[in-house]
């Protein structure tokens, strides 16, 4: 399974680190995008995950997409990644539903 984070602040970083440290998911299967790519690159290098330059790139890479952005940003972010996801029964998903946190 490939996991993508849209937004990679403290919460998403901690989730990714836990998944890696507890052998739940290999680092090479984790993708992330963030508003500040330079900061993301540093975090990604530390964890060994993929840093994506756009939200759309990250969304397209993952089987599961976690929206880890502030609630007020949710609508804008989902509009930007909609083309990478499949609309199904009121939710946007690829193979499994996207989970939203923030």
C-alpha cells in the first residue's frame, strides 16, 4: 500500500514517523506534499519518504490519501486534487476512501 499525506506538519510527520518506526509501512511507500517544499524536503530526507512538489502529485501517488490540513483549507485542497481521485458515492477515493484530519 502507498500512503500520501496532503499537508505535512507536525501531526502528519508524527503519523508517518510512527508508521515507519513500528514497521507498519516502509518509508519508500509514503508520499507527502506541503505548502513549503523546502521544509518538506528536509523532513522527507530525515524520514526517507518521497517529497512531492504538488498536492496533485502526492494524491496520484497514494492508494490512501490523508488530508492533513487545517479545516479552512480543506475545500481548496480537495478541489486541487479532485482529478487524481475517483468520485464514488459522495466521497472521493482511489482504492480506499481518503481520510481527513486537521
